[in-house]
C-alpha cells in the first residue's frame, strides 16, 4: 500500500511539472521563442553606438538572462522585452561579471545602474535587487563601465526593430 501511494504521488508530481512546462511552452511569453540576436542602436551625447544584443522576450529567457556566462564584449548585450511597463527589478543571480543595467520606456532611457556586481555566496533572499525609479518596458544589460564611457543619459534614444528575422 505504501509503495502504491509513493507511485501515485510521483506520478502526480510528474503530471504537475509536465503541465507547467506545457503551459509555459504553449502560451505567449512562455518558454518558446526568445534568445535571438538583433542590432540595437543607442543615440547618446557621444554619437550612435551599435550593439548586437541577444533578445530575452519570454519568461524563461528573461529568468535565465546572462547567468552563468563568462562576460560581454563592448558591442554585445542582452535586451529584455516585457509585455508592459512596470518596475522590473534585476538581480545578479549566478552572474560571473559586473554589468550596467539600462531601463527603457518606449524608445528612451529612463534610468541606469552602473557596475552592478555579482554577489557570490549570497542567498537568493539576500541578493540586491536593482529597480528603476519609474516604470519601464525594456532593459538593456551591457558591459560594466559602458554607460559612463558612452556618456549615456536619461532621455537618450534607443533604436530597436523587434523583428525576429534578420
């Protein structure tokens, strides 16, 4: 009888997790899609700067972010696209290098956090979470120090064509 209960419990857990995975893959913003590369341009006081960004536009790709990666070059980044404007917070979970976090609403920078550093050894609940001062619908993560080097300012324009093809 005990083995039968364990089997039923195990099958129920597999069903629940399978349903969650299926739910995430089928619904928009789920596990499908995301993580394709596109060009993104920033118009700042020092001119136009092009980046090849990896786009994170699903729940799964946004949750994974740059975790576990070795680093970014000066023309690489990750571009997070959210379905709505909100106070989207970012943490440095499983990060191996510092970054600059740039919050965007529409096509304008609303804020940035410079040199957000990894916090190895900290528990999930004790990690620092970075928030914008006002709602944003996109976030760009770039190599630490680039916001200062490029003289980024609130109000600078971001040009991104949200098309998966080319």
